[in-house]
């Protein structure tokens, strides 16, 4: 059996601090998970935050996603103000995506979750 660094030890006061507003906190957590918990949404948001700006770049960064589903998820992330869509008037017209401030904050907040997944699943 190998030892894995689990990070800082769990402290009961951590959960008490998080759960202080119980019903509001639960609702906020559920709404957040409803957005980023959709298949591919978190991966798309991370790809954009890491610099993929055009549809083809995002598709290339998120292996296995269809064009139709990528378009739907981008619209959903835009509707939740996590991604900003900009149309560049050129020939041909270019569409670029960038994370909003809220999108960057969400990616940063998910970083410990990504780290847990890498440690737990070895990806």
C-alpha cells in the first residue's frame, strides 16, 4: 500500500463554515453543479481558460466532443456568464470565446477538485 498526500487534514470547522447558511449554501452548490456537472462543460471552460479561443481550438482541446454538443455547451456557458462570445468582423467571420471574470474564478475554485481527480483516478 502506498501513501498518497491527501492534502491538509479535514477539520470539522471547515464544513461548519461552509454549511453556515445551509439552505442557501445547498442551493448555490446545486446550481453550480448543475452548470459545471453537465458532460463536457468543465472541460470546455478549462480549455477556454487555458487559451483556446476559437471553436476548432476548443474542439481540439476537448477530445471526443461533437460539434453540436460543443455549440450547445458554449451557449449554456455563455448564458451563465462564464464565457464571453465575440464576433470578429472579418472574411470569413470569426467567433472567439474568452472566460469571463466569473469563469476564471470558477476554474480556480475547481482546481482542488481537478487535483483530487488526478490523485484519485491517476489521470
